[in-house]
C-alpha cells in the first residue's frame, strides 16, 4: 500500500514539472555564452551588465585618460592564477 506522504511528495514533484522554467533557461543561456566567450559577451552587454562582468574579476580599476592605469583582482581569481587556469597579462598597461 502507498503511503499518503509518498503520494503528496509525488504530486508536488509532478506539479513542479508543469512550472514555466523559461526565465531560468534564459539565465542559463547567458551564463553559458559568458563562459564560452567572455570577450564577446562583454562586448554585446548593456552598460550595467558590463559593470557586473567587471566586478567578477576586479575589486578595483583605476582609469587615467580613458585607459586602465592599475587594477586589483578579486580574491576568487588568485587560486585560478596560481594553478595556471587563468592568465593575467599586464603588458598593455602603460604609464
């Protein structure tokens, strides 16, 4: 015999299947696009989203004459840099 609690759980799970997940799917698509080519995703993003992208990587950006003069990376990037998963080049930064 099936327990009443098992039936309730099954009904709840079935109800979840009918939910509209389109918003979650759109967010997932944006995350995947970002992971696939962050440069292109940044380029195509509106201004506020660009700021959010920058906050993923930088704690601080100092801009002088329209160019990046100095930067401070987020703490989350340090282990990735140390492991070699992420490369950071400062070559393009000029005084």
